């Protein structure tokens, strides 16, 4: 737990001084300082996601006994990267729909109408995606196939079967 917490906190702690300089000095010289925390943040995020994948696989297989050791960091990194990319892919339709509606609204009605339209499309699209993403990623992990995350009928079927537990887990 401590290793995972440190991996989650390290990028924020590294970025804090650079962000402070960026905000207070408004200097473009501090922007490159944010690159290292960004890279370290993504790398640690991938490792944590891969580790969480191992935990989920263990729970689904019934082989988990406590938390596994942090002994397969390279494998966790690669698996976490794949899961992260699948998560990004799941958000692309919502982002693309919002951008398309915003772009059309800018051309037809100006920026005020565009932002209102984008909010009316973005909020429901984001909420729907937010609701489906965990189930889609767990489906991909359960099937050991990232393409299963994009199998909407399978994901929604799993949601219907375990809707009560899913809502409870999502709320908690």
C-alpha cells in the first residue's frame, strides 16, 4: 500500500515547485520543468494500473491472498500502459462528440452558443463514459483481451448482471 501511495504522490510532489514557479513567475522557462513530473507521473500511473490488474486477475481467479509483492514492475508497467491506452480509447468517443458539436456550434452560432452546446453534450457523454469505463476495463482484464473493453454489448450485459454491486462499488 505504501509503495502504491508513493507512486501516486511522487509526481505531484515533484511538480509542486515547478507549478509554483509557473504560476508566480509566469515564465516560459519553468515549462520544461513540468516535463519530468509528467513523464514520472505517467510511468508511475502505468505501474500502479498494472499492479491493480494483477490484483483484479487474482480476485477473478480466486488466487489472491492479500496484496501481491511489487516484484514485477516491468510487467506491471507494460500491462498498465495497455490498460491506460484502453481507458483513453474509451474516452475518445465522448471527446470527439463534444468537439464536433462545439465546432459546428462555433460555425453556426458563435462562441457563447458553442460552449452551451458543448456542455449539454459533454456532461452526459462524460457521465456515461465515467459509468462504463471501470466495467469496460474489468471486462478486458477478465477476458484477458483489451478489445473486450470496447465490446459494448458484453460490457452492458455485465453491468446489468451485477448492477447493484457495481453501483455500490462505484459510489464507495
